[in-house]
C-alpha cells in the first residue's frame, strides 16, 4: 500500500509507517486533515442576468427605494403559532387537523374581508385587524406621492419589481397604492398586481413610480387563498357566480380557518355571524352513495359471469357434465333504489302535458308516451298486487323505492320522510306529488318495474328569487297549468338541476307572465311572501294575515335527491 501512495505528499513517510493490518484506516485521514490550509477568498461569484440579479443591483444602487416586498408568510405567523400551541402538534402536520366540510372549525378563527373574489379557487382575503394598517398606509402613500416623484428608468421595470401605482378609486378621483409588476406587456403598458387587494390590473407605465423604502417594510396585506377540498373540475360557471353573490351578500366579511402555511393558502370559510354555517358546502364533492358502489359491484359481477360463459363455450360437449348439474333457482329481486329521472333536454317532443305543480321550483311535465307507459305499468302492478310481499322493516328509510296503494290503486313511490306514529311521507315518482301512507299499504317493488320515473322535473327560470316558495303563487301556477292545453318548455342556459326555463301554454301564453298578472289582481294582504316565515310590521290588515296563513301548507325547499341523483339498486329481500 505504501508503494502506491502519491510521492508528492508531504507526509508520505508517516502514512507508509501506519500499520494497515491492524485496521487503522482513519490514521491517514486525521494526519492529512491537519495539513489543510483554508483560502481567505470569500467573494460571492454571481452570474449577471435574471430578475433577482437586477433587483439586487438596484438595492445596492438605490437603497432609498424598496424593490422587493417581505415574504407574506410573516403575516400568518401569529395564527400558525396559535394553532401549534392549541393542538400541541408539530409545525408540519397541523394542517391535516383542519379537514374541509366541517360545520365547526377545529382551530381558532379570525375575521377577514375578501378584497378580491373570482372563484372558490381564486380569491384574496385581508385580516380585519390589518384593515386600519392598510388605511393609514394608503393615506401616507397618497400624501407622499402628491408631490413630484422620480420616474422609473427604462431598465428598472421588469417582472417582480415593487412599485407605487396610481389607480382610479371608482369615485372619480385617483389614489396611490402598492403594487408589484407581473409582466411588461409592451413599451407603454404593464400588468401589475395590487398587493394589498389582490387584484390584477393593466396600467400605463406613466402611472408607476418607484416605491419609497419605508412603505415596503410591511408585507402584502392580501392573502391569496383557495377553499380546501374543492377541485377545479367540479366548478361550473353558475357555481362561480353563486360564490361571488354569496360573499357580496355577507358584505365580503367571513370567518377564516387556515389549513396551510404557504401561498396560496388553503382555508375553510364560515359565515360571519351564523355558527355552524360552512360557506364551502355547495362546492364540496358529495360522498359516494351506497347505491353507486353497489352498481359498480353489479357491473363487475356481470363482467365475471360473461367471462365464465365465454370460457364454457370452448368445453367439449362429449365430456361436459353441464346437463347433469342441478338447476339453480335464483331468488326474485326487488328495487330498493330507483334510477334518477331523465332530464328534459333529452326529449324530442315539442309539446308536453303538465302534471303536478309543487311550486315554481318543482313542476312535473310528461310526454304522451310517458303517460301511456305509466298507465300500462300501474295496470300490471294491479294484477300482481296480491302476490307482492310487504316492504321489509329494514327498508323503511328515506330513499327506498316501493309500491303504495292509494284508493286501491297501486303506484310506484319513494319514501321521502319517516314521520311519527308509523306514518311515512312518500313521493309518487311518476306524478311528482306526495301523500301520507301507513306501513300496511307499502309493498316491495319488483325488478321488472325498475324503469325511470315517467316524468320530467323542471323549474321556472326565476324560481330562485325567494328563499321560500310563494304559496299563493304556487296555487295560481297550478290553476294555469291545469287549464286544458299542452305546454312547451324552453331550457335556460346553464347546468341547473333540475333544469330551469320558460314554460309556455298553447292558449294562455307564457305561464310566468300569466301568473304574475293574476297575482297582481289579488288583494294586497294576500300578496305577502310566505307570511308564516317573514316578519310583518303592524298595520291595519294585520288581523287579515292570520286568516290567510295555511297551517297545512307543505313545500319542499329542494327537489328530492332520488329524482335528481338516484342510482339503480336491486337487492334480494332480507330473510
């Protein structure tokens, strides 16, 4: 080993004297370490080019201006430490303890203002305790930039540079705010972000000025956020509009639960004044229903059976004992959950027949073929009714399909509500109306009647104007649609479920206009919108309102889920 050691080593003799056979392998390394001499050159070697290099150059040449803002993560350090202290968890795993979709937050909340709002995945918030800082900062900037200020040179405007921007405040005057250059579009205009509001605007370069250093010490006050647990593939235009309208109705004030420590921040939003109201509920993905999982399992089982039958075709008939096997008698199956109703845009019939009118949000329309199929189905059910088994006790739950007898006539139905006293509110799936039934009048629905509901469920285009349906409006709407004559439906743009649009009667014209005309001719005290849920000021007609309230009036806030999102589920009756 000593013969091959480099001859130019200053301590080659020491290494050659080491006894390698005793395993003293570290001795040469320790001896060589003592001879190392460190260089005194500590200069940083930089490669010119890039926005970071230009910003560092500007910081050295013009230190009186701010060219880069502090990191925004310092704004949430207080909330981060509050969460870590409250839950006694590590700083890396605390975000997993704030899942989306909860009615109450897991961590302490803080009030905030949404300064920019586009969609659940793109909005900005500003903590309310920083609002006074923003007002005072904007006031100081305005006073400083009212006088003559230095202009940017041509090579000082590029991506990432901090600046002061002059914008219109919407009241006919201009204000100066802090901004950051995002992109230089051309020689005269620039794309910038207002860092204390979160909005992006295009401004002329003449409206930009270098930012004084004292105004750049505070990090950006607008936090770019996104709702945790919401995915872009689930967002449609009507959901984005709903999100903007919802925040505007709350005065852009929300309660925020932080669920991440880096930008864009994952957050959970809650109502500013109502406890237990999660604002992200309309945008979360629904949980997979049991019927959906069962449908996937049935399709997989059918695939396996087809594969087994295909393999049996290759067996030799001379050696097959298929004929000797005992025939297996399959048990009869019944429909536990019905498939959702067909959407109206798939029909080719121009004219329809109006059925049950629940309210302006739920109107049943039928084609001529659907009415014929409904009549044939109920005729077969009546013939088979004596042999139908009673609905088992395990199936008496919301969403279960069944057969209900009403005045000795059987109808296909869906259990909508389990009431007290052994009563059940059931929805007649082929009509759209409801009735109260007892357990003795409910039977299992055979598999051969597992057809989609023979109706289309629609709503009027302005059916979401009020929180509660108008009882008088619904009554007049029923009178108009029950008039002899066919109707046509014009679908409104959008992916609403149920579909909304305009209904036109062949004799009375557009239904919505006819109902409003009849409603305007009623006495004033009958035109209140659901008096039993609204507060009414004292007036000379207050005693009349007590007589106009229908205590038996029942309405749905939304269409039953089995009609809109039901999945076919067929099972055997439990033993």
